[in-house]
C-alpha cells in the first residue's frame, strides 16, 4: 500500500510540475531574482537599488513582475543557466541574496522595466478614495491588518531546509518550514518544500495538499528549488 501511494504521488508530482514545464519548454528562461515582496513599494525600492548599483551593461531585462500575490524583482533573460550564474557571480557583492532560477517570461506580468536611461512603467490603478465622514467612528484596532513580513523568504532559508532534508533531519526541516510559513503563508517555495518533506515522511495525502497549493500559487514556475 505504501509503495502504491508513493507511486501515485510521484506520478502526480510529474503532472503538476515536470510535465507542464516540458510542454512549454520553449517559453522558459533562466533569470536572476533579487527579491520577492508582498507590496509594490519595497519591490520598487529594490529595483531602484539594483539599477543604481550595477553597471549599465548588466541591467538588461531588469524588471518587476507581478506573480500571483508577489512583486518579484528579476534581472536578465537567458536560454541556459551558465550566463545567468556568471552575471550573478560578477555582481554578488551588490545582490548577495539573489538566486538564479528557471521561470516563464511573460510581458503581461511586467509592472516596471529598465531600458537604458529610461524606465518603462505600467501603473496599477490607484486605490479608490474613501469618502470622509465626520460622523463615522472607526475602530482602528478592528480594521488594522495583521502584521506580515513584506519581503519573501531568502536563499539562506532554503539552503537550511535543503541541508536538513539531505541529512534526513525531516523533523527539523518541518519546524523551519512551519515557522516561516506563519510569516509567508503564500510562499510557493515553502509550500513546495512542505509537500516534499511530508512525502519523505510517507504522508501522501498531506503532501498532496501542499503540492497542490504550491502549484496554485506559482503555476508557471517549472521548478522551485534552484
């Protein structure tokens, strides 16, 4: 029964993650991601920092992409991993937390991009103004949104999780994943790792739930753990 469940999960994993990537392999690229943010302002701050820090020759395809609920700052568009890693190595001092990843390039997701001295910006509609009513009493505590981290999880976190999994310290890996999911519940990478670890622990039903969530959060990402 256990072997049958594992076989089923393996086939499902192929369907969710590997086969879609193969079907659209001509659309996939390698790129450098320097940060992922829940709101646009910190993404723009990171975008401007990269634009002002790197040499102009290294700024091709610097952009902000709206991917699901996240604004991701990405740099470069390469057919294979080698030139992407070369560019990252050359600029590691300035974008030390950046990672090379495989993703799909879609013009409709680009919110802001760099082109020479000019910026190409697609502006989101401004939020509708709320009419001011002096007779309306607002409970600030009730309407205050719960605090949530503005930036996405970094490379060091996933290296730590990967290290635990490679050493088969699945319990420690789960603790790290659960702790950080409380900060970033919509992180496809964390949900993907959660499913992978649950699969290692022979919990196929729970693993399936997390893998489905990861796929829903980032349906266009061919792989999560670059």
